[in-house]
C-alpha cells in the first residue's frame, strides 16, 4: 500500500474513527459501534471499504488493523525521498557550495524557515540563522548576506521579510 493510498483511505472521518477503535482494542463490529458512537450501517460500510483495501482483516481473534502496512508505507516514502543534500544535514547548514546555482538551491531551503508575508526583527533573523548554522562551517552573518544578495530576504529599517524562495501551497 502506498502512502498516498493509505492517506486517501483514512481521509474519510468515519473510516478513520473505525481504524482508531480497532487499534485501541475493538474486535467486533458491535465494539466498534460502541467505541465510535457511529451507527451500525456506517461502521459496516467503513469496515467493508477497509477490508477491500486490505487494511482490516478478520481472524480467530476478531477484526484487526494490519499495522505493518503503515511501516511498509513509511519505508516506501523514505525510499522515494531524494538523498539528503551534502550541504544540509538534519535541518542544519553544513557548508555553502561554491557554485552559485547550487548555493542558491541551498539558500532557498534555508529561506523556508521564514514565513512569507511576515516581517522579522534583525534579532529574530539572527536567531533563526544561528540555529541553521549551528555546528557547520558557515556563520549566520554570511548566510544572511547571501539571502539578501540572492533576493530571498529583503531588509529595510531593521526589519527583514522573505521575498523569494519556494512556497508550499
């Protein structure tokens, strides 16, 4: 089961409540009805969909969620991720690339620490960038200068704001 199909399956609130009841120990439809306070028809419809998808199975002990599918989906998601950038590790900036295009890409990642449309006092920018630079080879002052030079941050009157970089929708 892919992460997207698992999320899609649990996106319906009644199915999510049924799965939660099963994870918390309900083993029969009646126990699920009691635990969720959903009507019997709703529970049966949710269970039918969950069984068809293979997330819920019945055995001698009753109904159960195949929790191993969550681990499998996590492994699939991890396998799909791009390998970690050598310049960024664990949310920290290790060093800046010498090549401008690569440096710009790394700086765009750093710029995501700043919320678009929000103004920051210089001390707040320094605090954010110190966290990014902690344990790395580059200092926060250099990173701040590059962010401004690359048009990712603007500044005026002691305030900074994000003016570029990727935006998640």
